[in-house]
């Protein structure tokens, strides 16, 4: 098959588009960074790509709420193009601010009159910038196949995953959609964790979720920031793996279209 093409969507305040494009390039994909205004002018651009990625940053300064303005643009101006993209069996990845956009636009979880879940302020009420241990709790997501655990950085103020009703959490769990969890250094994520293992207080230690097809993934940690051994904060002490833990997330997207 031809090399998969990735549309990396940026907006004012996005600041992780370059690293994300590089991670996809290192994984064998071609990527273009496209501004939201250009996509609004020509929604048919999405037909040229197999993967849509919304990277991290502070889109529109996170005014109103993190990711809310960009989410509204997608929902009100690009709904038809996004629906066509999803129905074609393509992949969507949202990282940090991108996760916030996916969940607030209704792209990740089917939008209802009242949202099933959202991402809100960290329990610490401050921006958290640290490295965390993660466990993959389900094989449902295309992006996480073959991965059991990762060590990745997080950098966010509104990353606490919450659900409106307890039964909705149970449904997501039963469907295997709570795919990525914050874990202890011993790798445990099944029991409630405190700070800093769970850096924001997310229910069920949730760090990332996927849609019911497994082709859309949103996660708060940044896989693009650990794709090389030297990205590890203690690589000079002999720690870190080559490649870094995050690279397989992007490789899985490329391999999905090769299989």
C-alpha cells in the first residue's frame, strides 16, 4: 500500500505539531500540518489523508475551557467532513489538548444531550508537568496494539477524566474503551491511585480512551515526546529505551494501513 498520509490539525496556540509530525515521519508516514482555517475553507482536504491528528498545546489559549473553541469549530463547521472521515474507517488521534478537543466535540464519544464524560481541572488545581507510568488496559485501540506499558510525560491543567453517571463508566469499562490508565511504579492501575501516580485525579486512573470502533484514541500523555532514548529524563544515567516508548503508538497507525 502507498505510504499513509497524516493531517495534523493546528490552531492558534497549538505547539506540539512539529514533534508530532516528526514522530509520524519516523514511523513511515507522510504528514502535513494544516491550519483549521484552511480546513474550514476546504473540508474536502480530509479525503486526501488516512489519519487525522489533533496535537497538544493550548488551542485558542484554552479560553472558556481547554480545547472548547476548537471543538466547537469542528462540531459546527466540519461535522460533515469529520463524519465522512470516520465512516471511511480512517484513524483519529488526539493528544493532550487534542484529547480535550475530541471529547468536547463529540468525536470520541457519541454526543448526547448531556455528555457522557469530560476532562476537567486537575485535583491539584494547577498545571502538572511530570513523567508518569502507564498501563494499557485493553487491546481495543488500534494505536495501542502490542503495547503493555509506557513511561511518558504529561503537561496539562485540565486532564481529570470524569463521567456524568457511574453506570456510564461501567459501560465504557465493559466495552474496553478505557484503554490507557495511570499506573504505579509497580505497574498496577486496577486500584485507585493517588498523586503523583495519578497526576490529575481521573476516575479509574483513566489516561486515555477510545471510541467503540477502536480507531479513535484520545490520551493526555505525550507519546511524541518520547520516541528516542535521549528523550528520557534520566537517559544519561543509563535509563531509557531505544526507540522510546511513544514511537509504537505512531507505528501502529502506519501498520494498520499496511495490514
